[in-house]
C-alpha cells in the first residue's frame, strides 16, 4: 500500500464531477487500499478519490474512532444516496483537503446509500449520526462539492484565502 498525496483546496480537480466506475479492476482495488491507508495516516474518517487526484466515483470511510471499537473500513464504488430523512442534523465538519478549518453543516440526519463493494457486490445500508454526515460529505466530493460550499460566501472566501496562503507556504517548503 502507498500513501497518496491529498490535494489542498483550491484545486480545480476538487470541483470536478467524477466518472462512474464501470467495473472493478485490481488497479481500483489497490487505489481503495491506498486511500484507506492515506485516510488513517492523515488521520481522517473519510476520503474521496478526487482528493488524491483521481476523478472516479470511489470513497472510503471509517467513523469508528480509536478506542471506540473495532475499525469498520468501508470502500464504496459508485455510492449514491437513494433515500434521506426529513429530519436534519448539524455537525462540525472538517476536510483533509481543507486542513484545520471546521464549520457547522446541516444535512439529512439519516440516509440510505447504495454502492458496489470492493468485490463488485451491490450493497445498501442505512446510516445515521456521524456515519450519515461522513458518507454525505464524501459523496459530495464526487460531485465537486466541498463542505465550505454550504457556508455563507464571506466565510467560504475567508477559508479559501487561508488555504491559498497554506499552499504558498507549503510550496516554499
């Protein structure tokens, strides 16, 4: 497994709508494994393929925090929300592509998601709580949407300027 570089906002690849995965290959399974390793190393609870520069509909997530139980890594190819609750919830979200920036985002409290797993099997599951927020956040990435897109323009611009400054600092080394 290989650690992948995580793109930092603003990057045009983070705003692209990703292509569906027509069928699985060993290359895509390796990408999924690399993404899980990268997510755990970051550390984070979710990662989408566009965050590592790949415009395919693939996300990985694991919302089990250290010490709270057995890890539950999920690999989702072509995930889609097929049902959502009318009830909403608010979580303070962050993003590995927008480091150290957090904001409250309101989303449906519960969602039903359908996807293809790493073996090509069709899966469907209901998610709530942090899992529901995380899976929606990652699916948004596949549609070129970042959590800051839910914020007011002034707050979004402020975070974007901070990320531009961070990128300049990282480029200087």
